[in-house]
C-alpha cells in the first residue's frame, strides 16, 4: 500500500531536492490508492463524527439560549471560550500521548501502547484538575472582563462556574478515545459521543426551559447539561474500551506500568509543550473575545453565533489531523520515513479537497443558519451574515495548517516549532492587527474577524518552511 524504498531521513531529503516531482507524484498516487483511501476513511470518519458530535454541544447551547436574548447568547459564547482553554489543555496532553501510542503500536509494541493509554488517562485527569482549579480561582476577574455591566458579569458566572466542571469527565473520555484511535479502533468512541450528544440536547431542553419537571435555569441549565452529558459519554466510552479492547484498562495492577518513568517522560515531553502552547494560543483566542466585547455587545454576540459553526468546522479538521497523526505516526514507528512522507503528501491533498467542500457547504447553508439564529435580532444577524462569508475562505487556510502543523509535524514529536508558529502568528500578527482594526480604526466587525484570522496566513508560510526541512521524520522508540 505504502511506497517504500528510501527509509532514512537523509535519503528523503535528498530525493526531495533531486526529484521533487517524483515524490509529489508518489503522494498523489497514494492519495488515490484504494487501500489508502479505505484506511483513511476507516480512521477519519469515526474521529470526525466524534469531534462533530462533541462540538455540536456548543451549537445547541447557543441555539437553545438564543431565544432568551442577545445577552444570554453573548454570555454562553464568552464562557464557552474560557472552557475551550481548559479543553485545549487536555487536548494537548492527550494528542501528545496519542503520538506516543501510535508510534508504539506502529512499531509493534502493542503492550506498551496499552500501557500508554492508561498513562494518558491519568495525566489528562490530573491536568484537568489543575485547569479547573485555576478557573475557579480566577472566576471573578474572568467575569469582570465580559462586560462593565454587573448583571452580565453575574450571568457570566452563573454559566462559567458549572460549565467549567465539564473538563473533568471530558479529560477521561477524550483520553480513552485518543488511545483507541491511535491503535486503529476509533469507532468505539463514536457511539459514546452519539449518546453524549443526545443526552446534551435532552438535558438542555429540560434544564434551560424547565421541561420534564426540571427547574428553568436558563444559561446555568445549559452549563449543567454539558457537564452531565460529558459524564455520561465518559462512562460509556470507558465501558466500551474495557469490553472491546482492554479488560484490564482500569485495573489497579496496571498502575505501575501506567506510571512507568519512560512512558510518562515520553508523553510529557511531547504532550506538555503542546498543552502549554495550546493554552497560550487559546488565551489569544480569548483575547479576540475581549476585543469583540470592547467593540460592543453586537460583535460579541456575533462571535458567539459564529463560534459554534467554526467549532464544527474545526471538528472536521480535528478528524483530518488525528487521522494524519495515526497514519504518519504508524509509518514513523516502523522507521519508514519515505512512507511517512508519501502519506503526508497524500493527506495534504485530501485536506485541500475537504476544505474546499467545507467552504462551499458553509456558503450553501448560510441562509439556513440565519433562520436558525433568527431569535438573536436583526442587528446581530446582519453582521453575522458577512462574517460567515469571511469564514468560508479562511477555512481553507485553517484546514491546511491543522493538517500540516497538528497532524504531520506533531506525528514525529516536533512540538517546539508548532508552538513558535502559533504564538508568533497570533501574538505578533493577529492580535495587534485586530486591536488596531477594532479599537484604533473602528472598522466593521467582518474586517475585524478577518484580522483575527490573519494568523492563519502567517502560520501557513512558517509551516511550509518547516515541513520542507523534514525534521519531523523522527521515530519514538518504546525503550530508551
């Protein structure tokens, strides 16, 4: 299935310099190979479905609270971005661990891969506890940044405090899901996500509006619904993992293997930089919310409407990048560096196709989205319509960046350069430019939103340079 021949990094670099068209043609042939397409779809579809269902929670939260008023929509959008920082902290550890699991499994060390899954669960839960503690400690200042209005600040706290607890069950469920997808069993977590999403909708309907005999809690009910639905999902995915994959996953006898210094060190070496870099990047995303709030209630409400749709698009990108992690990681685990390069080229081609399809789909669905959010008010919807038009082409740049940076570079344990790219493109380019556009020149919000996404253009230039250096072609060995 995978074209091999040159398996050392120096050979791949030499082939790239001397016969670049040949290597690109190999990637194109791989992208259309029936065996590769089957493997790609087998891995990508369940991961993407799971990510879509997870991100759909925010969509339903915003949609079901939009009838309460623009202030409630803005509060849910603002609070969701803070929770998103917690989730990114967990994602960083889990995705770093997923690289280790995939390379162990691809290299034939299946027992070590199982132990690494347990290590991932323990580390992910520990990190989520730290993140939750920080949000609870800083809840006052976080609410104060949402608005100068004390009523909106209190409303923010009523959503943020219960919503932040969702990170605990999420950390367990997602850690198990990452482990399963890294060993080629992504479908097991998909059913759990489907049940989790269904329970979130039912709980939202009950707790936001007071149906089924439950109290009408408004935005607080949306927060409780999300936390409870993630808990249900974590229990189900844990049961699936034990029943279908590893009966001893939660056995106390495994604790010694899970806390193996070698596995913990490798996981933290890759996962911790990703987690810290993701959090700093997410703080930048939060800075966009603050800039929007400074520009007025309407821009903040528009950002709240756009964020769920953006999150669903990102869910597809997570599916692509996670698939890239698995496929490229397995090749690197076998020390098949040319095969990993050919797979990476093929996956970039698939990303181009998927991103174009997403952009066209977003434009086609834009009228329906305006109808769904009709309760938000005409002022908000007019601006949101233009922002969705900006988002459509931005998705193409974002898709390529996610596959190249999160998928390919991190598959080989290259954690330093993605952090540099994220922070430089965001803090040196996008945030200053956004502030000048919004506060300095008072430009319409669609132009400010484009400035938010200028980081994608800057990141793409750096990612292409780093990919061509081939320093991501690294094998992580189970021992040593």
